[in-house]
C-alpha cells in the first residue's frame, strides 16, 4: 500500500488541475508556426515546379487551427474482510485502482484557393503602392522592382513569360541601380494622400546636396521622362506609359507572372527537355549579367538533398533550394510576401472557442 501512494497522489493532482491550456501555448504556438512556415515554403516551391512542367498551380490554405486537450483521472478503492469462526486468523481482501486519460485532438481546417480568391490572388497585378511600400520599409528597390514590374514609364524589364525571352531595355538596369543608390541615401520616399475614399500615392525624390545623388536624380528623371520643371515627386499610377511628365506609371506583374518567371529558370534535367516534358531554361545560370540569371536558383536531382532550405518531390525528381544560397533564400522569402500583397489566402476568421459538451 505505501508504494502506491505516490501514484495515487499524482493522479489526484492531475485530476484536480484547473486548466492545462496555458502551459500548452508556448509549445503549440511555436510548433504550429514552424510547421506552417515550412509547409508554405514547400507548397510555393512545388507550384513553381508544377508550372515549369505545364501543370496548373494548386494552393491549399490553412484557415483555422483549434487545439483541444482533455485530462481525466479516475480512482477506485475497495476492501473486504471475512472471519471464519473455525479459524482464529481472519482473512481480508483490499483492492485499489487508478486510471488516467490524456487527449490531444487538434482540428485543422483547409480551404482551397479557388474562384474570386484565386483571381484576386494570382491573376491581378500587385498594386504599385504596395510595391513602393515594401521599398519604403527597406527592402532593396532594385530587386523588388526587377521581380514585380514589367515596365516603369515605358522602360521595359526582362521577360521570359510566353515562351519568348525578351531582354530588358538598355536603360532598365541602370535605372534600378540609380534608384537603389537613392534609396540607400534616403532620397526616395512614399507619401499617401487620402481625399475621401480616394487614396493617391506619390513617390518623392528629394535631394541631399551631394553631387553623386544629384547625378542619380537627374539620371532617373531623364530615363523616366519626367518633366524638368515639375517638383521632384511623381503620382503613382498603374500602366505601361504615363499620361504626363508628373506620373510614374508602373506596369506591375501578377503573382502568376512572378511564379512563371521563377519557374522558367529552374535547372531541370536535360533528359526532361529532350523527352518534351518541359522547355529549356529561359534564364541560364551562367548569364553574364546576374540579373539575367534565375531569380531563384532551384536545383534538381534524383535523391533528396541533405541540406536544403525547401525541397519537394515531383514525379521521380527532387527539386530544392540550397540552404547555403542566401540570394535564392532571400528571393523566395520576399516573393512569399508578395502573396500577402496580392491578398492570397482565405478571408481571416475571428478566433473560435470550442467547448465540448459531454
């Protein structure tokens, strides 16, 4: 009997706990956060690979996660004493029983991206104001504009979509370099003006009393065709060309176009191209200009990689991003932010509290 007392006291203590929920929050929150992040990367990479082979992308979003826990304990005890008059020693019988049950029943809800959400998230161009908000936050202007835009005031970016590679206009990459230097110097900013329901975004180019910065400002204005007699600010609009010398027309890409640009740079096996499963890469990894190389370097091989940032299997081949390729990792991570800018996913739901009734 004394040996069973610790077990008995433990069960009684567990059964008497008021709540086990708070203790699970740190573990569950970090665990689900890591799992969702990894699955989001893998889902994005898999859809890029599917596009490379002519498949349609399919997105499955996690709409809610509800973790339910239960802890039950039961204790039973009994005894029996009998005495036989013919025997001077009475006989006795004692029983002691205990049981405990711990339940972990998470409920995860998935919602496919279809219909209006699919159109809004993948087919509509990213709003120009959202692009410059990222630049205002500190993301590199040259990379953000290279990935998200097809043209700035009629100066066109490189494009590989449609089966034909179109090189960038000679002035496009120098324009990105100048804008990046101006961003580092703090000479590029975004101002939002709201007049009732209408919100106007303006890109402001401010001088810093430096010869190098003034030269970059002058070069940007010349490439974009801005009027020299206008203030150093531009009204941000969507389109290929501006209506006048005071606008910055941004012909932005949709998420589908961005995914296709990345997909066309995947290093697929040569036999897949020879067999007609896919086309040759439109962005060679050894291109002279680094900006003409793959936006995200995706490798391919028959075996699962040992050290990868993200890895997926498509048919009989593994595709992955090397964990030591910082440029590609950063590019994929920034690209996933574009999903949020394009309103990818289901409409957020309010937190739910589920109370089971027995």
